[in-house]
C-alpha cells in the first residue's frame, strides 16, 4: 500500500505554492495525499515566521501532529524552519527540516532520513542561493493558478525578518516564465496570479524586467487573466502604468504595500518612499486605469508610533480611497532593528489601533463595491453558491454572486451589493479561447 502524506501551510501565497510543489513530488514518487486531519505516514508542515503568531501556530502544529500521530514522520519546512532549524530538528517525530532551498529534493531527503533512522537538517546558508524552480501543475479550484517567479528580498525594512529567512533576490528565467504560463494555460487555468517574495525585484541582475515577465504570462496561450502580487509604490512609474494599462488581460487590482501613512513612521520602518510618493503612485494608476482597485497592508502600533502619527495613517488611507486594507498589529521579531527600538507600543493600544484601521478599511471596501453597482464587469466564477448560483471575482478582486457555473468567465451587470459581496446578472458568457 502506498504511503500517505498530509500537508499544512501557514503564511503567504508563496508558501502555498511551495507546499503544492512539494506535494506533487511526493505524489509522483507514489505517495497518496490525504487530509491533514486524517491519519498519514508523513505530515509536511510549511511554516511562517513573519509574526510571533506565525511562530506560535507553526510550533503548535508540529507538537500536535507528533502527539496525535506518534508513528508518523514530520517534514518541517519554510521560513521558521530556515530560522530555527536546530530547534525544530530536535522536536518529536521530526524527520526532515528544510528551509528556503532543496525543496525539490524533499522526497529523497525524507526517505534517506527514514532509511537511516535519523533526522536530517537540510537547512543551508542562503548566501549565493539560486532560484529553485518548483513547478506546480494543478491548483485549487482549477480556475486560478499561482505562479512564483521571484524569491528573496534585500530591502531589510526595520521590522521584517524575511530577508534573513528567504535569502537574496533571485528570479525565474524569463523563458521558464513563458513556458510555465503556457503549461498552465494548456491545463485550463483562466487566471494566473504572478507572485514572489519581493515581486518588484524580479529580473535584478539579468536583462529581464518585471514588465517582461508580466507580458510573457499575459501572452501565453489559454491565459485569459493575469493578477499581480504585492508591489512597491516605487514600481509604479509612468512607463509601468502605461504598459500594464495596454494589457487587456491584466487585472485592474494593484496591491501596493503602505505599512503607514505617517512620514515619520515610514522613515523608522526604513521604507523607501514617502506618503506623497505613495499617493503619486496611486494617482498614476488611476490616471491610466480609472476603474482600478488599490489594496494595501498597514501595520498598527509600530515602535514609537504616537497618537498623531496613527491619526495621520487613518487620514491617509481615507484620502487614498484604498479599496481593501489588510491590517496587522506590529509584531516584534528578534534580530530586526525595530525589536531594539525604544518606545514599544503597549499591546492593548496596538490592537485598539488595529481595530480602528480595520473599521475604516471595511468602510472603504464597502464604498468601493457599492461604486461598481450599475457597471458591467468580467467575473471568473470559482465556486458554487447554491441554487444555480456561483461566486467569483471581478478584475478588481470584488466578490460577485450570480447565476453561473464554476469555471465560467462571464460579463456581469452588477445590480447591487450587500456589504462587500456584489450580486448581478450574467449578460454574456465568454468563450474559452483567447
């Protein structure tokens, strides 16, 4: 009987992509995938260390699996594994620890560990690491696929641990980007989400640029829609906005990382833009694509953040009319500059500020969705919603419910909205061919 494997992913879309790529390697080697709540021979846990909560959830998951499945072998990988390899290697049932490299070797490394009856710590220094191509042939829902084209970050923002656990900037070769997009298009995926750890750095040190990669994905046979992962505001030049506005399949949703609307806080964060430069990027996008959505991340309670600085952030997100905000209370990360800063904000105050930001973000998102009522939008339907209805997303990443089938790409008239969910009427069902 084939060995069984179950996987669990914490953290970002890049981690989700990496998990799926490793799972496919196990299945190619004869393993059978089962649910994470089922009994399995092997449990693969892809960890996150962006926040203290990520650390705690990752460690708790490893301990729980070892306790509930005492005869299993555990593979621990991802960002926390890169950072705390020795600690994880000493935990019960852990047979293999992988960081941000050698994930393509996961099956061979695990089977060596099991054959030798020992734990293998395969985490290596990241200096000089190359791009590890981890191709994925299937994705959840079979409508939208995630494609990682870039790894690593060298920004060293004062609060962030990621450069030390993901390593230097490296990119998927442009020819591989085109080939991977074509393969996904042939497999029937209508939308590809192009992502990376610091996507704006794609192509550094090569002749390729992020625009080249976007065009390669956009022009791949069978691909109807392309969505971009998180970008830096400085990426949005006149040239960039003009170029992407000319790509009809490029979704009009741009996630521009903000973190704070206060110039003082941004400087302490070591972010490489000012509030004015961020607004200029938003204005540039809207000038070229008036219907676009701009989404963002904001950190509440960064060290030294005064009430006045917090109010600046509240005012800024309102002024920018952002369509969605992901809010995170600041989390101290040992080894970062911000961890040693004075005037750490009280936890209660941090969460109170985060709550206010979330409330403002919800108001802005509802207003943006309401603003689409009466318009015609292309919607890629992804999942059934009962009674002949399905739900999917517009190019601006607004969720829509209408009479359609999962997998259909339709032109929908937006008739109304309840909170952040729009509802509409299908006015045209688009053909599958590009």
